[in-house]
C-alpha cells in the first residue's frame, strides 16, 4: 500500500494563527467603530447644547448692539446726526455671530437626524462581518485543528509503520 507524503502540517498551523489574528483584529476594529459611533453621538449632543447657549448669547449681543445704536442715534449734537459707524459695525458683527450660531445649530440638528440612518447602514454592513468573526472563523479554526490532528496522527502512524517493516 502506498502512503501519502504529508509535509504541510506546519502550514496549517500558520494559517490557523493568521485566522486567529484576523479575527482578533476584526473584532478590535468593530469595537473601535462602536466607540467612535458613541463618541459621535455624545459630541452631537454636546454641540446641540453648546450652540443653543451660543444662540442665546448672540441674541443678547444683537439686542445690546441695537440698543447701543439706538442710544447713539438719539444723542444729537446740534443739527448733525451722530457718527454711529462703530455701533453699526458692532451690530453687524453680532448679527453675523448669531447667523453663524444658528447655522451651526441647524447643521447639528441635521447631523443628529442623519446619524441614526448612517449607523443603521453601517450596522447592516458590519453585522455579517461580526457573525463571520464570531461564528464562522471559530468553526474554521476548529476544522483546521481537527485536520491538523488527523494529519499528525497519520504521520505518527506512517512513521511507526515505516519503522516496523
């Protein structure tokens, strides 16, 4: 009876080690992504609060700048109207700051609405990969270990048989 030449058992061990490393790195990547998603949610929540406060401050600054402009316009010296350039500039800056805060608040609301859809889309892509990492690769590793044990047993038997002849 002829025997098979089995020399690649160490390659199975290398492949198994590579699969285990791949599974660990894949799980680490999925975990890191989950943490980033949590951070994004927390950041959006904090931004919503921040811009709400910033809008309130900006509205107060606009009201103050309008009052200063109105007060300056009432201060007439003779027949000449007073120079209100500084107050007008301050009002425009306050209005620009308010517009900026409102734009950022709108962007934050938009991103807050869009994030769950993006996360759901990501989860739809990541879940099958996670299943492969948790279930399929474990079965593959077990299968490889089983085949390695069978090949090692075959080699042991062949070595024992070859020496007895």
